[in-house]
C-alpha cells in the first residue's frame, strides 16, 4: 500500500507524525515521505532522528495548512495525504476560537482543494471523539472538518482523490494529555483532577497510527472509521501514576465533557460494525459497502460512549499501557 508511493503528512512533526514516520519506514518502502509542518525547530529535531540525506525517502517541507499556495506546491506528485495538522488543545481553542477555525476548518478546506487540483489519490483526515455532539470550539471545528472531508468526495472526479476520516479517542501519553501532566505533578505531591467521574476513550500512539494506515488501505471515500478501543477513568490513571499523592479537585474546565462519545445514537442508524472497528456510512460511501463483508448494522439506539463502553481498562492493564 505504501510501497513506492509518495506520502505526505501535515502536522508531521507532532506526536502522530513522529510515530507514523517510524512505522512507515519500518514496514514499507515509500518513494517519498514528506513531513509538512510550520515549525522549523521541530523539523530540525526530527531531521536528527530521520535524516533526509543519501537514499532516505524523507523530505521536510515548511508550510502551514492555512497557506493554500504552499499546499499546492507540496502536493505535487503526492499519492497519499494524511491530514494530522490541527490546533487541538481544548482550552487554547476556547480562548482563541478564530485561530482554531483558521487551522482546523479553513486548513481542511485548503487540503481538500490542493488534493483535488494536484491529483492526490487518497486523503484521510485525523478526527477526534470531541467531534461527536461537540460542546467546545475544538470539537466543533473538527466536526466541520469531518463534514468537509466526507463531502469533499462530491467535488472529486472519476479517478480523482478519495476523502475519508479516522476518528478515535485520547492518545495515551501524548503531548498535553493528562498522563504527562500527572507525571509532572507527582513531584509536588498533589494531582489536580477536574472531576472524579470523568472517563475517556484511550488508544496508544502506535495503535492510532496502525489504525490510520489500515484505513488508508481500505477506504473508498466517504467513510468515517472508528476503532474499538477501551475506556479508562481519570481516578484509575491517578492511582496508577501517583497513588500516594493528594488530590485537588478543580472542576471541569470550559468546553470539557464528563464522558466522550465516538458514535452518537443518530450516527448509529447508518453505521456498520466489524470485528475491530465501526464504519460510519455516508451517501458517498454507500456504493462501496460490499467492501465490508461480515459487517452488521448496529441496533437502534446504540451509543458508543466512554461511560457505557464494555471494554474498560483496569489498573494492571492501564499500567502496562502507560509503559
């Protein structure tokens, strides 16, 4: 799938981009793997790990998804685009909503336009559980980005780009997540917790990247792929990372939910279940449903939420996951 192809990752110097690069270089032989991001320092640091010299397929391209002209130049000759660039910190997006729209919505549109006009074959957007029934700016912008990607197939042409999305939950130990925060706070002996009832879907970075790669291989255009992943409780995380620390409850931050949802009741009506994932159907994907053999329709009223998820991580499993 990735062999002898040119792959570009927007936001390629982020946590996802690093792991994606590692796995693609280990498992495939791409013609080129282009890291597209706006931070020259992060590109320099990544270049030390993955040099772009000699016969390396790695290429580094400084640019911002807000800049359509730069995307047009970067997408020349590209076969597959993985769109991971986003402003994703909930409090930051709440305080800077216009900036979140510029990157997460206008940036998604620019990626779609550039892919259409440069003849990219497949484009997959990385989404989040916060896009389902959003209550914050980040979730609202990612919901809009999902709609743009799914409906971007209407703008395509015979043999043109196909657009789909992968949607999953919190990435364990990623930058800005609760795990590194707790690890830092345990040095002071006090953990800050918003609400003891809080639950989240969790996935490791490696699992997230492997899921996206699988989706690229299976996508026909218009699907939203959702993996079956476990749930953890915030208190379970606290007990594993810092069992002896005091707890300071600070209240739910603006834009936060107690529990997250990966598939809503309304989406469940047109979602197929497979052994390892759910496939949210759309009119664009409905003609390709024969690809999903042995998939079954979800029951009416089904809701895939972190508080009712039957796959729950206990303390032992969570400790192994964090490692």
